């Protein structure tokens, strides 16, 4: 490698290092500005605060018994509806029912296919247990 090539690679590495440092500084600045402005905005947004309070007050979780033979719903433990839906899906498949998850804005539902109802299917809210 010639002396000019070595000098080029040294200068190129230095310029690349400086550009990386500048990018890191810009990301740090953007993150601090975002933290200072967005946190205050979110905490004053009434819809956001209401959604958080609703989720905290209505949270429930499924807990297995000591011998794993029974399940109980414990209020106030902070479970997600998706986890509850997975539990419902597993229970449905264990008793021979066809079921699958249904994505819904801000929620996750379970659809159970059955011949016991005229429509042939039941949509269940796994979080509350209501049939929709």
C-alpha cells in the first residue's frame, strides 16, 4: 500500500468518525427535546390519561392454582387482553372447539366456531368474558 493510500484511509476514517460523533450528538439532542416536550403533552392529553386510568382499573390476570388444576381470575394484577385471549384459545382447543384470535383496535377478541348457535360463530371478549 502506498503512502498516499494510507493517508487517504486515515483521513477517511477520521471524517467517518467525526460524522458518527455528530450523528450521535444529533440523536441525543433530538431525544432530550422529545422527552421535554412530549412527556408534558401526553400527561395533559385527556384521552391518554383516561385510557391509562381505564386500563389500570380494569386489569385482571389468570392465575393457576397450587396444583395447576384450576384457574382463577385475579382483579387488579395488570394482564393484557392478548394474554387472556391466548388462554381462551388454549382452553377452546383443549375441549375440541375451533377458535382463533381477532384483532380489534385497542383490544383482542376470540372467535369460536360452533354449531350450537344460529350464526355458527361466537365472538368473545376474553378480558371481560362477554359474548359480543
